[in-house]
C-alpha cells in the first residue's frame, strides 16, 4: 500500500521500496498530478493525508481539499483519504484538512500510549501527546495552534525574524530586520545540521545553497554584507536562531507533557536527529530509517492496513 502525504511545500511518498520527499510548492502551481503519476499503481490504491489545503493559492481550505482529492484520484482512482475524525473517505470532506499528524499518532499509539511525538518538518513542528488518542480527534490547525500542538517553526523554511528579534554582535545587541533575507535552512546548514542536498526548498534570494551563500544571507538579516560582520558574526546569527528555535520547541513540549502525562518523547521528521539530541527523545529514524522523515505517509498506509486487518 502506497502512503502519500501532500503538504503545501512537499509531497512525501512511502512505498515498500522506501520513502521520497519531493519539493512541490502548491502556491506556485507545482505539477502535483505529474509527480504522483510516477508512483501509479496497478490497482489505483493509495492511503492519503494532506495539509496542503492551507496553501494560499486556495481561497478556502475546502477548495484546497477538493482540488487535492480530485488530483490524487485522477492518478489513484481507489485512493482513500484519512480525516481528523480517524476515518477514511473516498471523497472531499472538511475532516481531511491537516490530518497528517493524526495518522502518525494513530500509528504510534499502539506502540506507546504514554508517548509524545515531536515531528519537525521543513515548515512546522507537530507536538502530539498520544494519551488519550480520542482527545486528538477533531483538532483543526487552529485548535492545535491554540493548544500549543502546532508550532510554526521548521528545519528549512522558517524565516529568521519569525524566531528571533535581536542578536548580539561583538557585545552589541543588534535588531533583526523583518525581511525574508534568510531562513532556517541557512542557519542549519551553516551549523552543520544539514547538507546542501537537504536544503530542498527555494533559497530566499534564489541563489546558491553552499556555505558561503548561506553566510551571506544570514549577514543580510542584520542589513550587512558578509565582510562587515565576518563569518563569526553570521554564525552568531545562526547560533542565536537555533537556540531560540530549541527554546520554542522545548517550551511547547514541556507544556504538552505536563498536561497529558506523557512520559517519553519520540522524534520524527527532517529534524528528528536534532530534536532527539535536544530533547532527550527516542529518534524514530533509528528504528524506521527513512520512514521517520516522512512519518505521516508511512503511518497512513499502516493505519489503513490495520483497519483492514492486514
């Protein structure tokens, strides 16, 4: 059973041969159908979750759901879509909006109902207490934001001023410009957390993904050229960003654990290894391999199999 997770920026595919993440910015008219057609199956079956309905190319989430389901079913006529009520559907319904995190929770719950899942993707970090699973049904993105379960900070696409407002350069507190000069991918590449191949989204200036290009973008955050603040200054921007990003995630994790009674942390997503080290959690990539980097795609196929008694 093929599992598919359609986000606004990426499409994640899980098959028996492994997983793939394909950059697919829906708001730029990316060819979703063409991408999916590479994975066409003889029986036309697929288990699907989505969060791409929130892309601002759609006037409403329901418009996005309808377009995504139509596009998927043109390639996979027997596709079933997982909803936030824990049910599968064969057509567009409001419950399909942003149910990818719930598929992951449903998959992991049988393993450890006392766990807390922290899944860091390119754009957001999902924080999901697995106990009780029933309390998660019906949660929309709005409700998850309000509860602290959806933290809008990710490994690649988060702008620097979305996380920090000042950085100390040579002892001087320096405000950050409110521009999209640099993103989290620039900081994480400079700090050695990711490589050029992992920098899969567009760069803010549509230029290179090498270390020097990233340093230049980080310098621009404080309205400087790289030679004005030097590599040390640009690295300081990256380090300040990462410390603040960790603090944001740790705070949300602490709150969720206290409220839910969760006692163990499991990490997944593109930032799984980083978060496991930062939070002291169990890195699911050790057990699941690449499946952990695309956990909702892997999980939704598992949930559908289990529902059929397979």
